C-alpha cells in the first residue's frame, strides 16, 4: 500500500532545492531534470497546491526563453552554466530533446498556452532536421564546439544581424536581447525576457505583426546559420535513447495531431525491429550499418514504454504484442526476485563479476523506474497479473528512498503517482 504521504514527503523535499527565482533545482550548473518537473506538475494536481504548478511553469518559461534553448533552431543544449539558463554548455543530447518535450506537452495540456506548444514543435523539428538518420533512427548528439570554439555555431553579433535583417533588425534585437557588447565573450546568445505585448507597445505595431517579423527573421537567420561550419555529429544510434524519442513523438502527435510526428515514431520502431532486434534479443547500438552490444535493462524498459506510448495514440495490435513479448523477456532474464528489482544486465549477458543495478533517475530515468511504469501500463492493457506484481514490488522497494531523495527518483515518483 503506497501511501500518498510518500508523494507528499517527496514533493516537499524536492521543493527545498527548487530555485524559486529562476526555476530549476539547486545552483549552477543547472540541468533540466525533466522527470522531476513532471512529478511536481502531477503532485500539484493531486494536492491542489498551486505553488508546485507555478514553479514548474516558471521553470519551463525561463528555460524556453533562455540561452539553454536554441531560439531559432529549436532543441535544448545540455545544461546551463549559470542560474539564469543563459549561457549553456552547447552540446545537444538526443535524450534531453526527448524528455523535455514531454513536460512542455503536459504544460500545454494544463494551460493551453501556445508558448509551450511552440517549444515542443521547435524541439521536435530540430530532431527531425538534424538528428534523424535516413533509416529512421535518431543520432546521439551534436558537439558543443565547431572550428575549435564552444558555441561558435549558435552565437551572433549585432552587426551580422543588422546586415541580414536590415529594417527588421531593431525588432529582432530588442526581442532577443542582442546588444553591441553581447552577453557571451563579445557575442550574443539569443534569449528573450521581454513580452510580445511590450514589444507591440514599444514599436506601435499590433502583436501579430511583431510576431510575424520575429518568425520571419528567425527563419532568415537559421538559413544563414546553415552556411556555418557545423558542430560534430555523434552518429551512433542508441536503442534506449531512440525509444525515449519515440515516446516524445507519440506525445507530440497526441497534443498536435501532426502526422509527421506519428510517422517519425513509427519509422523509428520499424528501424529498431529491423536492425536492433534478433528474436527477442535486443542490441544496444547501431552505427554504419552494424548493430552490436547486448542491450541493457534501460534499452528494454524504454522500448517497452515507447511501444505502449505509440499504441495509445495509434492502436495497432503489433505494437502491443511486441511490448508484451519484450516485457516477458525482460522479466525472464533481468528480474531479481530476492531483491525486488531488475538487474542492469541480462542473465545471459557476457559475464561480469557482479551484475550491477541502477536505481537512480538522474539525467535519464533509471531502467527500474521505467520498467515499473511500463509494466503497470501493460498490466492495464493485457491483464497480465505478473506485470502488476513486479511493478508494485519495484515501487514498494524504492518508495521510501524516493521520498527521502526525490531528486534521484523523479520518474519513479511519476509511476507511484499512477
């Protein structure tokens, strides 16, 4: 019996490290911590305490308007080096750009504020444009630097912008805080702290006109930026990260009805089935036409979860059947009955002296947390009692730890919430 008090304690403990000025948790450097934000949104709903939702929405606003978000190209950089989300470490990881759209989608569902949908669309657009392989899988990351300089691909100086945008430069520069001196080593990282309504007042134009100037200007600058030397691409395709991305596209499709998102999710699953799945044995990585390494717990758990997410928006029986098959394989080869949790590796994995476990949700949710969530959903879809029993055991096993150290268990807390 998982008491609501577990969630109460977790939310209060998490809130103690919340930065109520700029959003996010702790001091700089600041990571996005998507699962913790999702948990506080859910907790706000059941507790009816408004400060939790307000905090999450503030965080999403600050990140979506800050330098950690690529304002013209979409997508999130890895973390912010300051408390204000202004100067990022410029690397872009696939998993951040899979986990964050989910929270923005939830914020949109709650508020119907178009801003959250814009961030979601720009982020998924970035992944489609820059991280998608011709076979339908998703690449792992873009480096932080190009031509030996961190951020060079992403920053601007005012002169360049005036040259490209001419008469529209004033509007764009005010909106995105572009100054002669810049905010990063003499250049500007685009960020926004001025409301569209203030812009309209300042320039004596309707908001819709200001918005269209900014949108058109952004397109021009993005076009111009494609001529720069690009940051290096890590073109390894990792099963677990790809599964996270499938869930993001499924959620994106759910809130926008954009058929491209559904197609991206379906293509990726087809790619995994064709290239990374041999019988029920999943492989972990794929590069240059070769799949290798036996998959870990997180690969199975995230993929089962992705299949359920995809099935929910597009109920083709094949997705549910594959999820169930993989779940049975996971239980058979990874489950540790004695300690009520999954091992990180399968019982038929190349032998390690001790089979490690990973129970913490840090930049990515732990395999145990995601397995608990996806098995719970599968139980409701298939009626397989064993899935419910295992999911419950994991939650009971980690519930106290999660309440005491919620920062490390955001995803698990979302599952307990269910």
